[in-house]
């Protein structure tokens, strides 16, 4: 869970730096920010729900909204998705 929390923190930090205003308005940035905050809280509480298959769609939505194909947010989202898939296998 520690690795998951680190990647969640990385995404939160990236959004706070680069997309601070956009996280308040409907769209990919806000959706990612809220999903990552929920995921981080679950990881901190050492609980995890099975309903976490949407990180790829968030990444696609991010690219559609921002046209930033090489954003570090995409790398971090991919890592979060991978970790979550591994955790789901163990539930």
C-alpha cells in the first residue's frame, strides 16, 4: 500500500502544481484528483474496494481534455492502475 500512496501523492502534487484551477471544475483533472484522493484514503486505511477499473479511462479523458500525451500524470496513473490490479487479484 505504501507504493500506492506514493504514486497517489505524486499525482496530487502534479495536479496542485500544474492544474490547480482546473481541479475545481468538471472534467478530467477534477475526476482524477477526486479519484486519487479516495484511493489514497483507502490505502491509508488499509481497505480497498474492488471497483477501481477506471484509471485507464481517466487517462484517456485527461489526454482528450489537455492534449498532453507525455504528462507525468499519465505515467503515475498507469502505475496506480497496475498496483490496483495487483491488489484486486489478492482480494
